[in-house]
């Protein structure tokens, strides 16, 4: 924190620290409660998917806040404060992507009763190679995502208190590791519900008080309109333009379909007892997600109006270091006479980060057990649960390390998140779409297409974030600074202000006339399109590879693991027409085959009803063996034995 911020801001008081501490303690308490309740998290079924008996509303809230972290709390307002409200259009892409998930992930994943999203690849391709590739990409993406999430509260507390960056990062990581490792998915979901309430309290407090301090709702929108901040639609087709309608709506929708294939999403879908309930979770989450993200973008509008009305922009005057600190800084400004309110906001910020961290850690532990351990080692369910718990601290440490790297990248968290995670999300989403909707997909097509997409996406992402010569998009019109406090003397401050404004003006003009050269021509692609390019590249390379290799016969395709594109998205077409569009693939048999699979699971689970803890462990061990047998990796003797069961 700079000396200027120390001189001007009172910082946290005792009441703020108290509110903040109580939130963390309650989150830990929920984890401890679920560690010693119910089955005490002794089985992977209870630890990873809550025995598939969770309720609709808490799961929907949990899924919503899993994607609403410090990225939303700080990055979205920071983006709008710096560049204007056009970014709000991307929220529509978020909502559409989740609604599409009800037509893709729910009918595909829920009937298979899998705990790991990447287990699906092994079932489809009858081998581990694609599963391991998908798992590795997914886990790396999660670790980087959690690193970005940890960066949020770290930079926020650094802006408003004397707390070092590393301390706040360590606090969030430690708290989420503790209650996730001991409480499992039940603790994650119910803690998410509590943290959701805290998060909304913080957001509404900032919106209401900030609007009042800026002069009321009409004044807020008038100030933004006068300075061109409410410009919403740009239909430019140039892919290098930072924000356009096409990139924000269509681009966001396409790349964010990966949210539906996310391990957190699949875990929550699998935790529901029926497919209908799983679909309701997605239908509830999508509009709730849109509303919450819209509230976060509105915070940026309020912040701009507030600092325009008091004529003191903390970003231009260097009181804060980056746009992600604008909301925490404003919170101390508007709540300076209301002890405890700043603590409530910071608690909501930490709650948002904790919910995402806990979901990510739970997902990573599930992938570790289901994708890296089970396929290679025939361990008891008790040992697998122990491994899942012990993996949580390891991934927590990796995320902390990534957060320090993220701290070196400039720009709003929303941009940092999209540009970095596109390197993982684009290839991963392309792999899923290729496998689900291209019935003739092959193992070689999946491996070669995904690898090529990863190379392209990583290269573009790294170039965009770390290129020293790439010219960045200038900020929109910022609030004035002529009423900022004078820290040294008037003449020095005036000279400083004039120099800053002149430099910004020159930079803006230079960027407008600048022609990108060399590799910067590729890096100049809008960050909204990096993930989309990764998806398309994977699909093209994968399909071409499959065609060269030789497509399997349509009648031999196992339709349990694929979906008809036209059945899912054009169900209003005549049945006869849709059948012709199957091109010989027997999709009409899918429902019948799934009923047989479901009946087999129900009959087997009925035999596994526990009567005592020791009996439960024995049954769980048999369950593990059956799953290995289903995947085709046990020896002949074990297979025969399991079939007898």
C-alpha cells in the first residue's frame, strides 16, 4: 500500500476485522460439522458427490458461486471502470452457455453416473490416453484459475490495509484447504450457500451506499452517459478490436460452453438423484448467474460516477496500482463513518474467493482419484478417500505459487482470466464437442487435435500477456483529478496531474496510429477470441485426422457416449427429418440402452446397502472393482468375480 493511501484512508478498524474473522470461522465450522456428520466422509461417493442425494437449491447456489469469485467481485467492476459498460454484454454469453449445458452435459453425463468428467473419455475411446490428456489440461486450467482467484483478495487487502499480499493469499488458501479436505462436497456446497448470502450483502451494500454518495441513480447514469461510458453496441467485425458485440456475446457463449463441461459442474450434476433435478439446477443457475454478474458490472458504473462527482480518480492519481483495487478503495471511502461495513465487503470478497477455491480443490481431488489413481491401482475405497483428502493441500500450494505469477500481469482480472484460461478452456471444450457431437470421432483425432489446439492457444495466450512490444488498449475517459488531496504541495500536485493527463493522451493517440509488427500481429487478436480459436482449431484438426485415419462404420458407434446435434438443439424438426440427419448412426436406440445401464446400476446399488461400517468398506471395495471391470482394466479372474457379484 502506498504512502498516499495510508495518509488518506483510515483503513480497517476493530469492527471490520471482527466481521471479517467471523465469516472465515463460520466457513471453517461448516467443514468441521460435515467432517463428523452423516457417513463422516469415509467413502468416495459421499466425499465427492454427496451420495447423489443433494437438494436442488443449495446445489444451484453452489454452482453459481463456484464461478463467481474475486474475478467477478473485483475484475468486472474494474473492467467497467476502466473501459465502460460494453463488457456487460458478455454476461449474456455466460447465461446462454449454461443453458446450452442443459442440452449437452446433463443428458450425457448424469446417466453414466461418473464422478470425474474425464472418465467419460475413457468410456468413449476405450482407452486411457485421451482421458489422461483431458485430465492434465483440465487440472492445469483449474490450478491457474484458482491462482487468479487468490490474486483478488491479495490485491484488495493490499489496497486498503497494511497486510502484505502473501498473507491474504495464504489465509484464503489455508481456510479453503481445511474445510474442503475434511468436509468433502457437502461442506463445499453448504459453505457456498452461506458465502453466497455474504457476497450478496456486500454487493448490495456497495451499490446502495455508492449510489447515494454519487448523488442518486439518475446522477450515476447521467455522469456515465456524459462521458461516453454507456456505449453498448459495437458491431465492428475486426477481430483485433478489444470489445465488439460479436466477441462479447457470440465469443463468450462459445468459449464458456466449457463451464458446462467443468468438473465442478459435473460433480454437482452427479450429486443429484435424477436427470430432471440436474436439469433444474442448470436452469436455476443460468439466470441467477446473469443477474449476479450484472450487479458486479453495475458496481463499476457506480464507482465511476462516485469518483467523477468528487473529482478524484484514484487510478490516474496513482493512489491504487491497478483497476482491480478500485472497489476495495471506494468501500473505505464511502463507509469510513460506518465501522464494520468495510469488513463486510471484504468478507464478501473472501467468501466469493473461498467458494471458488473450495470447489476447485474438491474437483481436483476428484480428478486425482478418478483419473490418476483408480485406473492404475486397485485400492480400497477407504484408501482412495484418504488420497483425495491429502491431495487438497498439494493443489492449494500450487495455486498460491501461480497467484504470485498472476500478480505480474497488468489489466483487469476479467481480461487476465479470459486470456489465460482460454489456453486451457479452448482445447478442452473443443475436445468435448468433438467427442460428443461427432459420432465418428477417433482416439487419434482427439489426441492430435487437442495437442495442436493446446500449442496454438498457449502461444497466443502467453504472447498476449507477456509481450513487451504489444500496445495495450487505452482506458476510456477517466474521472478528473483536480480535487484530489495534496500530499506535498499544490504546485507539485498540479504539475503531476498535468503530466499524467498529457502522457495518457499521447499514449492513446499513439495506440490509435500504431501498426502491429511481427508476432504482435497475432497477439493483437482480442482476448475474447483466443478460446474460440482454440475450439475451432481442435475441431478442424480432429475431424481431418479422423477422416485420414478412416471413419468407423455408423452402425457400430456406441450411442450411449454421443448425442445427436439435431435432437438436442433442433427438437422441433420432424422426427423423420432428424432420423435422416443421423446419417446411419443408431441414435434411436440410445434411450433404451441407457435404461438398461441405469437398471444395472440400481440393482447393484441395492445390493450394496450398508448394515455396518465394516460391511460398508467391503461393499465399497467391491464397487471399486466393478467400476474397474466396467472400464475394461481388470484381469480375467477379477472380471469373472465381479460379474458374479
